[in-house]
C-alpha cells in the first residue's frame, strides 16, 4: 500500500524542472521587490517594475522549459490580470493610480482574440479541411509530377512542395504529412545509401524555409506583422501581398541553395526514384467547397486589400465560417487545432501590450541611447540573439520576447533606420532569423519529426541546418535591406 502511494505521489514529478521553477519564482519575486533605483530607468513606476519582473519570469520559463511553453503564456496573462490590470487586487493598485498606469483588463483578455490570431486560426482551419478532403494528397501528387523520377529532381520537388504547403499550413503538420508521403519512396532506395537521409532532411528544411513566405507561415511572422501594423504603434499597414512579393522569391532562392547543400552532404547512389504518393481524395460536394474556399481565401489574402478593401485578418474568417456552415469542419475537428501555439502567441501579445500599455517600453528606450547606436549593429545583434535562442527554445517564444522591445526601439529611432531599409528590416529580420534556426532536433517541431525517423543523426542535422541557416540569415537580411531602401517593403 505504501509503495503504491509513493508511486502515485511521485508520478510525473520532475525534480530538475521543479528546481528550475523554484529558481524562476525566486528571481521573479526578487526583481518584483527590488528598489526602483536599481533599474536605472527614469520615471519607472511600481507597475512598470512588476512588468519587468513578469518579463524576467517569461524569459526564464521559456528558456528552462520548467513548464510547457504554452503554460508560460497562460501564466503571463494570469499574472498581468491579477497584478497589473485595472481589475487586479485592490491592494496592488494603490490609491488613485499612485503605483503607475494600470493595464486595461479587457485589452489583456482580448489578446486571445486579436485579429492577427484569427489570421493564424484561419490557416489551421484550412489545413484541417485540406486533410479531411484529401486535397493535400491531390496537390502533392500534382505538384511532384513535373519533377520526373530523377533522384536529384525528386529531392528538389519535395523541398519546394513542402515549402509551398508550409506557407499556408503549420510547419509541424506539413512535415508530418510530407514524411508520410515519403514512406513508399524510401522502399525504392537502397538502405545503405544517403538518399533516404537527403529526402528526410529536405522535409524540415523545406518547412522551415517555406514558412517565411507568407505572414501566416509561422508564428514569428505573425508577431512581426502584428507590430508592423499596430495602429497604436508603428502602423505601416504591410499587406499580405507586400510580404509575399519580397519573401517568396527569397524562399525559392534559399530552397535551391538548400537543395545543393543537401546533395553535397547526402549524395544519391541511385539515379532514379519511382514515386508513389498514397492517399485518397474524397469525391463529394464538400470537397468542391473546400477547394473553392481555399483558392478564394488565398486570392483574397493576396489581392483583397487592393481590390476590395478587405484585409488579411478579415479574410481569415471566410474559411472558418464557410467550413462551419457547410459541416466540413465539425466540433470534433476543432480538437485538432494546435491551441497550445495560439496560447503562446496570445501570451506574447499580452507581454508586448504590458510593456507598451504601462509606458515601460517608452521609459526604457528614453533611458537607453539607442539613437546613438549604429542601425547595422542593432540589426545584427538582434538577429544573432534571435537565431541563437531559437535553436534551443521555441522560435515563437523568442519572437514573443524580442519583437515588442524592438518595435519600440525602431519607433524611437525613426528615420535613423533608413540606412538598413527601415523598421521592416529589423522586425521581419527577426522572423527570418527565427525560421533560419534549425541546427538541432529541438530547434523546431519539423526537425524533431525528421529526427524521430532514426534516419538522421544529430551531427548530420547540425551540418545541414547550420549551413542553410547562415545562408538564410545573410541572404534574408540582405534582401530586406535592399528592398527596404527601395521602398518596396
């Protein structure tokens, strides 16, 4: 009986994570209660100090993974509401705002229904509908045909197709789907050759690079577009089309470079491959609805703002509404949405809102002479920090931490960023750096999925991921600077 009780009490207990959580709690409380003068920020209020403590908590929890990443975001929103909002405990508010400007509690809660999150949700719904109808299989078969059966061309085909899918479907779902399609292909390749390794590695590389192509391709893009278009902030009004005009050509170039690098590291011994992508397409009226709705949604994302005045966020409601009305998506299907990612994004938005809404970001920027810094130094340091962190922790978490700060820094620097193409170069550069981080199995979910096949060793992933990542950083930032200076982005 005692043994059973001990087993129950100890079940699921991770001593290392508990210690990291306890250290995080201690440091957070320490920062929360330090004398304000310690921070060296002029005009710092008690509420702003609390936000600093919450930011420190978020950094430590995301880096140490003492609790799941999405749980960290939930905790951020909880602490903001209970401790620094106008609906927090009365003894934490002070009298007549003596502790500083409090956050609007409605605004904090609204972060979960931010228009940018609806845009992301629309992408999830499209992915579920495409999978249910079998259109993903049809598209894969159709798109791979032009590449023939020459091994090198098939590799390029899988890279590009994975990239196309990941522009509109979550990178994780894309990687899982494409690896399923590869299973019968592996049977046609020798077990002792490097062809299987090449094709396996093409999936995470294609998914990570392809995600750069559209604003909904990956969560860091969502953060970047959020702060670039924030009416209360930078308010540049970057459209879905503008993003794609610059980023898709860049993605194609990076795919070709990645193709050659993968072939360099993993040359094929068999010159041809017989392709066979298994799966069935459902032939009924709902499939037609899915196809027409997806095409219409993508066209409206690209042209809707210019032709009809409908922005990308509003357009995202089209597939959600149509698929719900027609029964293509059911209540059970909603369970397949990656809600943990949406919670992470919402927590990041709430953190950014806290830094701006309490006036912390403005006070901090005034106290640090960013205006005297070289714009190139700010760009390079920020992107390297993002790249380094994203290889070890979630790139969503990294973007959530860096982009709110950089958005305020960029706004404060104004025209001085013209030398590097403006604010867009910095914020989109962070999104590029986050997607370029793919050195390790833990760097991204597609990497983890590919590594789980057992065909790729960590050293192999490091070689390819580091090579492609460095090229992506250099070409990506160079492209953003050039087009930024030309005023296209």
